[in-house]
């Protein structure tokens, strides 16, 4: 066991013994290192003022990603490199091309959110040459500019160039991060509580069995808020972030096996290969910072009735792989959600992977996320549907899954029965819509009223019919799907 967290802050090696398990990266940067460029706007992952860029080894290759420092726990940076806005200037003190473009285009307005915006653009600058406006908007969706002055910021993003400014030395950083890797479990113990970060699935299984009440932390995009907003003290914490095997995504021909720790950014291309509508869903999942940290396993295990992935995965017929000690069990994903925030996760068990069957070309698929804001918002209703027609043109299989309609993500069994055996036409849709009222008694809350939810749930079936039978009719905000498909 190792009791010291090790990571790079810029070029400097940082070693901290027994730090508080839930100390946020932002608090550490600002309060302990006095690196006050990264700001705290919301402390809940929404505004992006705290954005930093983290480098990590992904299958041996260095990958840089923007994340929200306000909800990330410091010890989970073990083995990574952190870059803040203070690290951008050149050796001669000159502005980075991203910063210079922001100055030239008057992109810095209030100034408070600017460092976060610069860091999101820096991540884009590192990873993509000549990004399109659509990509720039995507990269900035997790950065709220309250003065709504996005035009000059986007102009700056279009203008940023390499400008002769040095990129990180990928080879040198890769070698240094390799040196930080080991198979020892990181085990911290201090006044703030206990923290474990195993390096293997086997070690994780042993730890979860030994500490069944521990809080498991994946990307912390839910758990982080329990601390920053809920003021909860979590002890012990077990982080899954060092286990490479849990991040694996394997194509098995007729199915894809996705490790629980695969992030939304990593899962997006896999789901997009199954349907462009899944690509759009993932594009609208949080902002880029949330997609870089949040995981498929966390989205499922959290058990939220408005989580976006469960309805889509249930419609596709996904199977959940759970593990306790050396034992694995597999269940249909829909059976995992028992009641509001009550999941079929037994003591000592954790989510290991999700198996998603490839739907094949004959399946009709539809996914719609309905939220008040287009970007970075939680669903009021999410509908995901899969239909298979037989050779006579009748519905042989119907899987209709909804989020936001009940205390759990749930299939619409009565509506599915109303469709099965019928032709896929307006009469069938009307029958299914009538049946939805017996499937769901939705709640009214700040996101939507019960009546709105029920109406929308039915209208999504109408949209599905129109999209599959009248492809020329516009059913979405113009160009939305095409943009999602072409990035
Ligand atoms: C700004 C913002 C925007 C968001 N937007 C969306 C959105 O558009 N759609 C949406 O669905 N969600 C959204 N979320 C919620 C969140 O990002 C997702 O639920 C995310 O997938 C959680 O994954 P995580 O890895 O961060 O989980 P964590 O926060 O680390 O964990 C979440 C829960 O799952 C448990 N857990 C994690 N991994 C495992 C495992 N392998 N086995 C067992 N238990 C485990 C944890 O103990 C905890 O109970 C948003 C959050 C924020 C902050
Ligand atoms: S402070 Fe708002 S996202 Fe972190
Ligand atoms: S530049 Fe800060 S709110 Fe717009």
C-alpha cells in the first residue's frame, strides 16, 4: 500500500501524504497553492469557471482533457498531470495563442469566467486542428458566459493558432507519468477520513467486500456535489479511477462490452456507431468537462430517474455486469432499477461493465432528450425506443424506455403491448399513446408538470413514426442531427 498521492502540477512533481479524501482540486489549487486563476462560480460542475486540463495515460498514450476542478477530489489525480491557466504562458512570459486570440477578439468580458473559457479552448487547441463552429460551441457548452458574449469568444476560438507556442512535451510527460504508475493500492488515512484507490479489479473487489458501506467514486460528477453542495462527509471513499481494466471497451461483433469506468467522451463514438441519435444524446450530456469525467457505470449506479443513458441502454437491450469478490452476475439493465434511488446492488457488489447488443440494420431506433436548455441540462423526459418489424411489416419487437416519467428509468410495458403485432402506422402510435397513461403517473416538479411529461412522452412516439416513415419532414431543430453526426 502507498500512502502518498503523486501527480504533476505543470512540470512539478507533487507528493502529498494522507490528504483529505474529498478535498477538491479547486480548493487545493486556490487555498493551498495560491493558484487563483481557476475560479469558483457554482461549485457544482455547471459554470466551467474552475476548468483545468488534466493529462492522463490512456492505454499508454497521453490524453489531455478539460474537467471541472470544483467537483474533482484531489487524490483521484494520482498519476495525472494538471495544467491550470497559470501554466499557459510561454517561457518568455508571452500569452498563449488561445489567450492572445481572446484578447484580440475582445473575448474577455467580465473576466471571471475567462480563465475557465481559456482552459476549455486550450483543451480544444491541444486536441483538434481548425475546429468548426459546431465543435467550438460543443467545447464551450460547459462554460457559462452570463453576459452572453459568446460571439467574440467563438471568434477567438476560430482565430487561435499554434503561433509557434510550444505544446506540452508529450514524450517527456508520458515518460514521467509512466514512472508514477504502480500496482500498489493508494491508501490514505487522515483527519478527513480514509481513501483507497486500487489499481486492479481484484483489489477493488477485496476492498469493496471489506468496506461494504464505502462510497465508490468514479468521475465524481454526482458524488462531488454531495460534498460541495450536500456538505456530506464521506468515509471511507474507494476511487475506481486507477483501474485501466474498467475503462476497456471491447467490440465482440454482435455486442459491445463497455467497462464501468469508460467516460461519456469515450462511450460517445461507440454509441454513435449504433445510431446517430445516440450521438446527439451524448453530445447533450452535460458539458465537455462532465463528459470527460463522468462514466457510464456512475450514470447507471447513481440510479437517477432522469439519468440519460439508462433509457437508451434499456431500449437497446443492455445487460449489466455486477461483481462481488470473484463472482459475477448479469442482469437485464431494466431489472437493476427497483424503486426511486433503490437499485439491485447487493452488499459488496459493484458495476463492472455493460453489455450492449448491436441492434443491426433492421432495427428502428429513436432517442429524444427533452430539457429546458438545449445544452448542459438535465432531462425533463428522455425517450428511447427500438422497434423490429417482421417480413409482413408488423411490429415483432417493441422496447420503449423512458426517463423522467417514474421513480426509475422504466419500460412502457402497456404501450409496447399496444404496438406489438400491429403495422407501424398512426393507428398503432395512437394506441400506444393511450396505453402510456396506464404505464406512467409522472410527477410535477421544477423541470416539467405531470401533464407536460405525459403529452411529450406520447409526442415522442409520433416523432419516431414521422422520422421513420417521412424522412423529409423536419422534426428537430434544423441541422441538429447532421451537426452531431459530422461534429
Ligand atoms: C453539470 C452537470 C451536468 C450533468 N448532466 C447530465 C446529463 O445531461 N445527463 C445525465 O444523465 N447526467 C448528467 N449529470 C450527472 C452525472 O454527470 C452523471 O450521472 C454521470 O454519469 C455520473 O458518473 P460519475 O462517473 O461521475 O459517477 P460518480 O459521481 O463517481 O458516482 C455516481 C454514483 O454511482 C456510484 N458508482 C460509480 N461507479 C460505480 C460502479 N462502478 N459500481 C457501483 N457504484 C458506482 C457512486 O458510488 C455514486 O453513488 C450531470 C452532472 C453535472 C455536474
Ligand atoms: S465552479 Fe462552476 S463548474 Fe466548477
Ligand atoms: S465573459 Fe464572464 S460572464 Fe461573460
